[in-house]
C-alpha cells in the first residue's frame, strides 16, 4: 500500500475495512450457503476454490469494477455518474436476495459514513434514496468514503476487495464451519489473488461491468428456497 497513506487516514481506512465494521455484511453469504448445502463447499480446500471463483468471476466484474468507475467519476467531478452506477449495479443484480443485501448494506454504510465523517456527498446520496431516485450500493458508498480519506484509486480498489473477501471468510468459518486459524490461512493465501484481481480491474472497460458467472448467480437465486438458512442471502 502506498507510503502516502499515513496517520489518521490509514487508521480510518483500517476501521472501515475491518470485518467487524457494522455494515451488516456478516448476515450475507452471497450464495456460498447454497454451495455448502449442496456439499460442494465443505472444508478449507473447497471453500478456497469458491472464494477464488467468487472473486475472479463476480466481484471483479461487478462491485470491484464499480468501485474503480466510481473513483474515476468523483475524480472527474461527474457526480451524476455515481447515481447512474448505483442504478446500473442494482438493476443488473438479478438474484433478489443479493440485490436486497446490497441495498441494506449500502444504506447502513451511508448512515455510518454520515455519522463518522459528515460527508455532504453521502448526505446527498441519502436524500436521493429517500426520494426513491437511488438505491444505495456498497461499492459506491465505499468509494465516496475512501476518496474522502484521500486513499489512491488502486489502493482503494484493493482495500474494497479485501474487506469483501475478509467478511466472506468469516462467514464461511461460521457456516461450514472452519477453525479461525483456517480462516486466517485463507486470507493469507488470498493475498496474491486479491492483488491480481485489483490489477485486472484497472484494465477492464466500462462495458465489462456485470459480466459475471451465471453459476454463481443461480446459486444466489436458489438460496431463498433453501429449507434451513444461517444467512439472509
């Protein structure tokens, strides 16, 4: 991470990326629980495969790319592009539970961001949601706060990927279940994949937004019909 991220900005970023940050992400598996009940995710090795597939085939092309595009919109003072991204990301998220999970997390992050940082842009975002002109999306909210903290775009995207995967690892530890040590090993093993994913995102075109794996989306759709569920999505 850039040596220019120091002091309060670094500490605020670490706080925001902590898997214990109360965004509500701990309630969502984004389809992982379907794979658990199918017996396809059952131990550290199979969970690692799922995590890499989710990262490479969905997170990169959806929320990860949206984070980069949101950064560029703010840097170029194209604020209307943020609201368009919000609508596009919501509309193209076909699984209902995942779409609702993103909306709830986004709204929660906006409230926390306003309480912690008093950002006018987040206040405007909240007003648009109240007026039913926007939905609230975690990638857009994260980017607004990271940009406010003066986190460079590349480090911001990498941090977003990390916090997304860190929360999923903790949810997998609970849901499979796994030991906490296995969870930490997984996070360590994911590091080179996260770096590669962040670099790939910088090379993608805006037209690539939403080019995600149908298999992951189908598992997310199936989740709402599972008989027993630990997670909301």
